[in-house]
C-alpha cells in the first residue's frame, strides 16, 4: 500500500466562526463516546465514525455485545463498498481462528510459546475476575496460578510436542493427590501420569542420543554423577525443563493442602472448560485458522459475532482473548511496509476492558490503531475494572483516548466529568446598585467570575435523535491538545442518524 497521510481530514468541524478538521491523526489517538440509553451515541457519532473509517480503507476489529451489531456493520460495509472486506467469525460460519496454532507459529527464542499463551490466558482470566469483583491482589494466588499454567503447558510440550486445550484440561483434572502414586501401571487412565511418562521417555531418548556422541575422554571426565547431570542440564534444555516440571509438581504443587490446590486448579480448569464447549471449541481451539489478526492490516474488517447478550461470559472471554492477541499483533506491525490505519471498535466497551488496555493505548498512535470505545457512563467502567483504585485506573485509561464525545446523559458523575474536562472560563459579571437617601446615587461595578463553559445539567438537554428531533443527535466533542473552535478544545456538534456517505 502507499503511505497513508495522517493529516487526511475525516470530519469537518464547521461553525459560523471558523472551519476545522478532525483528521486520521486524531483518530489514531483514540476516541471515547459517552451517552445514556437512547442518546444516539451509536446511531449518531458512532455511525458517522464507522462509515468514515470504512470509506478511507481502514481495516479493523469489531467486538459485539448486542445481536444486531452484525447487521449494522453489514449495512455500513454495503454503504461504503467494503462488503468483500468483512470477515465474520461466528458459529456455523466459514471462518475460524485457532489461537494455539497461531501462537505456536509465533514461537521464538525471544518469547517462547509457553510465555505467549500464559500471557494471553492470564489477561483474559484476570479481566473476567475483575468484572465479577473476585480479583485478588494477593501475589500468592497469582503466582501459584501462573506456575500451574506454565508447568502444565511445558509438560504438554515435552510429552506431545504441542499444546492443546483438551490436553491441558485433562492434565489439570488428573493431577494426583499427595497420597496417590504417579505410576502409569496403576494409573493408566490418568492424563497427567501418561503425559509425565511420555515426557520422561522423550527426554531419556534425547539423553541416550547425546550420550552416544560423547568420546571416551568425555565419558571419563563425566564419570561422577553430579558432573554428568550438570553437563546434561547445560546441553539439553528439555532435560532441564523436565527437572523443573518434576520439581514443581512433586515437591510443591502436589503437597499443597487440598483447599489451596482446589482453588488454583479450579481457576484454570474452569476457564479451559469454557473453551472446550461448542461453538467456542470449533471456532477457536480445533479447526485450523482461516483468518488471523494480520488480515486487518490488509484492509479486512474482522467481526466477532459472539454477542455477549447471547453467549454471556464465554462470549466475553473469547472476544477479550482475540482482542488481546490482535492488539499484540498490531504492536508488532512494520509501518514501513504498511502504514494504513486500522481500527478497534467496541460498543458497550466496558465488557471488553482488560488490564493491558491502558498500556496498549499509550502506544496505539505509534501502531496507527484508531480505537473507538462506546459506553454509557463512567460507573460502567468502574464496575468492570474493579478494585479499590478503580476510579484512578479508569481515569488513567480514559486519558489515553484523546478525543471524547459526550451525548445526552442522565448520569451525574459522567456529566460532571465532561463539564470539568471541557473546563472553566472567566465571565465578566456586571452589577448595579441604586441608593435613595439625602442624595440619589447609582453605581455600577464589573468583576470576573470563573464558571464552567458547559455546566453538567446541559448534557441532559441534548437532542437524542428519533422522529421528534428529525433524527438529529447532539453531542460535545472534546479534543486533547488541539483547539477546535474560537480557541477552545471543544465544539457542540450535530450528528445525523440517517447519515450515508456520498455516492
């Protein structure tokens, strides 16, 4: 593709005073849209931005909460001539994405497969815990779960040369108790015992092969068992890995109390169990991939039609999983080969927030990712980001989205936030007094008074579209760092719910 000009105007910010533009450069700095139920946030400013991005050739990722979002994006793509670029990942559809296969292909010495998969799964699991209000900041539980995931995956790799959801689940379910043997002759049906035996056999084969390459002098030098083991572990990474796995399970995990173990095991097993259920298993764990996140860089729009309203927690988890993998892929992109922007779109975005979002958004501009998050109000984010410091985390995250659009809202905190963000201004206040006594006197005085430019209650009165408002939606656009109207960083705008691009 040709180099993309980030100063390309996407929206004209027109007033009777001046003309200004909102450009692709502003788009890749991120957008947050707020508006109450029925405010027109999705059908107003959301509709306009979606079609502008499509018109200018952006690829992207669309996450879904409501069942009608697929039809809306099919309509947008039809209006903008992008129907052939829409890839829909849905039950019964033609596309699938095997995330373990994808991560295996990205396995490098710098960041091994196990690290990649653990990072993905941990991010999704923690996001779900925060939404449920069950996330603990106790480092013990987090470290214990991390170690279990790492060692289960390493055991899979040592035994079978690959990691699958089915094998991980079976291994976790069959880890023996402290008083149970780990021998396959008495435990033949147990996946954990089978994996351990197969891993030992594979490593022993490597040891035998290595030993046959030793010269007589080398064998003599390694006659001592301790020296032999030191040399062995230095030479064969799998031998060292098996020793670490063995030590973790035999000396640490199996000896934990039943209650502690069950909490750690259940956290991991419950997540894997949801991945094993249809249609998630076929779409994301079993069938080979027909699309990848990198398709967005070629102008494709990937839509995950697993709306949370239909698929609930598993729909949310799998979309967060794909979103995080997609974000990491976009961060790795080579802008010298392809500088075209891509977008990340999430209506009811609070459902898809995870702990790495703020970190990603801080550098999204460099990766040319135009994020658009739409939500009703701040409390939605507070509830989904959990913890005692949720307000600070939300405000910090929102600070990474440079453009904010505020539609009609009845939430006091969101309206107060919008009013404070737009800021204050000094107004000239004039007062007059008249005194009637022995002598008549009249005085006038002027003073400067600091007031909100847009008071919180004004957001309640904005037009919400529909037939009564001629399908027009009002909102305040605030842009960080750039003045848009008469020296101010905000402008009141009107959006049409019937907007269609010019033919």
